[in-house]
C-alpha cells in the first residue's frame, strides 16, 4: 500500500515522533511505501511549555519525512489536504493526542476524503485529554468525523471513543515496545556515564513532569521512614512541564535532597538507555492515564515497574508478575517499592517480563491496523 502518516516526526522530538518513525519503519519492513507528513510549525512557542520543540538527534536517513503542516494556519490545512488528496494514497494513518490539533487535522482529512479512495485510520493516544481546556469536546468531534476507523491502545481509550462514535470500526491493540532507544547496557557502565554511585539501588521516574503524572506522590512516598536506612535513591529524569518549584519545595520539606538525583532536561533518544540501564525499578505514580510509552521503554530494557491503577496502565503490567499495580496514594506506592526490594523474587519477575513483552510487537500493531482497514467500507465513487 501507499501510506501517509500524518503527525509529529523529526525534526521534532519526543515520544510522538519516536512512535511515528518506528511505525513507518515497521510498515516499510512489511513492504509498504510510506511518507510522513509532519509539521513546519507544531505549536506556537507561547503554547509550548518546554525549552525547545526540536530534536538534537540526526534525521533518519531511511524515512521520507516532509515538513508541510502549520497547526495554526487554516489556509495551510486546505493546501496540505488537497496535496495529499491528489496523491491518492491508499491509507492515511494519523495519531491523535490533543484536541488542539482537532481543527488542523480535521480540515486536512476532510480534504483528503474528497478523492473517494483514501482510507483514514486514527491511532488514539487520548480522546479525553489529561488536562482539560475550553473547546476540547468541539475540537475532538470535528476531528473524529472524517475518520474511517480507530485503533485504541487501551480499554480506557476504546471506551472513550465509543462515547463519541459507536458506528465506525475499532480495534484494541496495546502500545508496542519502544525498542529504538539502544541496547541494554551493563549497569556499571550506565551508572558511570550518569555520574551515579554504584553502592545504591535506583528508582527511575522518567519523562516530562506534568501534574497528572504524580511525581508529588512519589516524592511523598519516598519520605516514608522505612527508606531512611535503605540504600535506595530516586532518579527524576525529564523536563519540567509543571511548576518545578512546587516539587523542589516538596523535596526540601521532606529533607530528601541527598536521596534524589534530578536530571532536569529533555532526555534525548541516544541517552535513554543510560537511565533505564542504571535503574533497578521504574515507577509511574500517575494520577490519570490512558497508556504510557514509558511502560514500553521499561519493557524493552527488561525493567520491573510499579504503576498506579489508572487508565490502561494495569492492563499491560500484570500485578505481581512484571511489577506491582497500586492505588495512586503515596503510602501504597511506598509499600510497593519496599515490597519489590525486600520481598520479591526478582529472577522470577525477570522471566515474567521477558515473556510478557512478547505481546507488544510492532508487527502485531501493523497486523491489527490492516485488519481494521479491511473492515472499512469502500467509498462511494
């Protein structure tokens, strides 16, 4: 098939770009011809909470990436849509993660549909955003209308899309492994690279710091008196998209500055392996969630996890096998961390992780996408 992926890609950074590029590689390996149409402008700077939207990594040399889409220019939306419409690809795959993109993507897709040939599939990160804003429902409805079929990566998202549309075909398939961040490194090598002491065990909180991700719960959990005599430290690795002074005050309040190491920056793709290879345990103390790419990075690096029972996190982290599922409360998170380090058969858990991660291949996602395509009714000529 001739396939166009619409969404974030190089020169932009982050999990969305990594996902779309890995999907493009998988589709190419399956014999399809793939182009990625990404942004010339993704977010206006005043709407972007981070330091930069752009990647420091070199561009993929084996992907056809075109910077065409301006997210705030309606004339551009029509132009891009008409261009893809005239190319008549067999399939357009588009990721949806934020209602802000609804007007832009919805307009582009409406233009594409006019060719009566191209099928449009959406892979949903979220339908209902973690942090609500005015206009979310209107923008999401506008986006959904031209879609022919949906891929949800968690039951929560599948349920959410049902509330918007019950008629169009849908399939549920989990987020695949993020396996493009390098190999597993010897722990001592990773610790040395990050300047960390080898005498400690390390918990990792990874990714952008947003309110809904519950870092405050993890900091509070780490203040539990049971950690006082444990040689455990917490690594916080990621750029703050929330008020970092709030978290700094918590660390000071609980006198944890000697037990917490912060890397307050965006972690580039080439650095990810150092953090996960150095960690003994990955903790996702989220207050709300759908699914998470961090979970799938942890699986790639064979790391046990503690996740909270929100959204779809528990679906892909069987409790007691690959880690522990807890309620989003500091005391429960602390209990699970102590249980992992002091009571868990870690060798047995590793065996479960190696077995469980087999479910999350890109081949499965691509197969499910193609099954969905066959469920879409041909367009009237």
